[in-house]
């Protein structure tokens, strides 16, 4: 049975959820403009050698790009180097970490068991399928049964047809588990609700044969993740029920949410030790460090911000420290949370006692989000448990 439980206010996540729903209703026209721009813009970028070091690519000074510049998803698989990384890294809808329980969770939200693996963005177009990781790095290039995903299935659409899926690649069974649909057969679903996207995904994915066993013309198998209504039965099925993959927490999605690139409070991830092997972040050796580690971005004015828009500021570095360590704006820096920890007042961060460790790993594309930092902090001292949900 659920127990009534009221946690101390440590975030404004509920307020931002409401604002996000209101904003997407106001920006419906903008979403349609974005979809048209993505579908019709033509790319002509020179290839960059794949042997170029990651650090050089990510630390390059980026020229200012027009705000309205968009790339054509039909040609996105042909991007190389920094252009590919910057483009693909901005397209995924990234979940916030659940640090408070949403209102109307049982009626307005879906829940699913999140597969453990590599979050990626799959594009099928022009007879080939390409998958890229969150930081834009190439994962696989292969033929598939997705629309226009192999030269043998061009009958499923003309050269204008393409497909974009939000997936997690599960290495043990070499399967792409689809958690959302962005475009299908050249049709954009950015402005569609999650309720409609999931219905369309489940009805169309099986029809293509992409869920069949791999073959010479269909290298990897695709499967849609089972999504439940987030009532008591659905939550128990996602949390305690069996799954064909290793679980890595629960994923919650608001039924009315549009597909919104970047961090959004309308998509939430939650973990505990019963449904995830890694609740607390580990170091490069797979060990849980004694102190919490956070990655923040050094902004041009010396402040340290998260990946949120706008960023949450955790502190400011002195100019002497920045010059001594030869740091530049946009660099990702790693800190550990000292014994004083984090302090909150009225749902907002009041103080953060941090100690500089060094530059973040070059493979990391973004700073940590505010919700991730808070969730990891809560997991060490006062976790949000399944009975609270």
C-alpha cells in the first residue's frame, strides 16, 4: 500500500513541469517550423578524419552559429567530426532525475523499466542506418528493416523517407530497445504527445520486420520497450516484473509531453538498488568514490553551471585560479562535494561546498544537470524510495 509521505522541498521541479507543459502549447508553431527546417535543409560539410582525438574535437573553439540554423535529418548520418558531435548531442530528449514525485502521477504519466545500455539516436535514410551516442560519437553503421534503412527495402519509401528513433543499445543481446519515436517515414512527431508517439511506435515497428531476428540485411534487432500506465499495477510491473533486458532504473514520461530536445522535467529517471546496478555514480574503475563527484561547465564569467537551460550556478572561480590552470569558458570541470554538502532553501540551491579535482573526461559532452546532482546527493543521505512514489 502507498503511504502518504511529504518530503522537504529541495527543488522547484513541479513548477518547471507545469511551465514546460504551458510552453510547449505556446510553441506549437515553432515546433512545426523546426520540423520543416529539419526536413528540407541541405548539408554539404567536409569529412573529418575519424582518427582525430576526441579532446581536440570537443575543446575546439566553436564559431557562432545562427540560432535558426537547422540540419536535415535525412543527411545527418553523413556528418563528421565536430559538426556531427554538436548536432547529435543536442537532439535527444534527456530526462531529469526524479527528486520529487509529480502531481497526478497515476493518471498523467507512463512508466517503463529502463534498459541498461548506451543511449543513442538512430537514423535510417538513403539505404543505411546509423546510430550515435549522446555525445555524437558513431556507435554502429548497418543495414536495418527501418524505413529506407537498407538498400533492399527502398520500397518502403522514396529517397525522401527517413526514420529517427530514440533507443538504448543493450549489448548482451545486441538489441536496440526503442524508448521513443522522433520521425517515421519522413513524418515528424516532435509536436505530438507521448501518448500518440507510443501508440504509433508500437503499431508501426512490428510491421517493418525490424523486430525480427537479425539477418544479412538486418544486422540488429529492434524492440519497443513495454510502457505501462503509472498506476499501482503499472508501477509494480515496471519495478518488480520481468524484462528481457538488464534494468537500469525506471523511466517516467508525461503523457502530454512533446519530444523536446535537451533536458526536460516531463521525462524523469529514478533508480534504487533493486532495479539498477549503478544507483550512485562510480569512477573509472567501477568503484563508488568516498565523496560525490559532479561535473560543471566553466562559463565565460567564471561561474560554474549545470547543463540546464538556464544553468544552475554552483559557484564562481577566481580569475587567478582560472589563469593559473589555463582554463577556458566552455570547459567541463570535475569537483567533489565536501563534507558540508549542499544546502537548500525554499526549493532552491543555497550553498555548495565543492573542491576542484580537474578537467572532466574528454568523452563527456555535457555538464551534469541540476537534478542529477541533487538525486546523487539524496541517494547518499536521504534517498527517494519506491514506497514514496
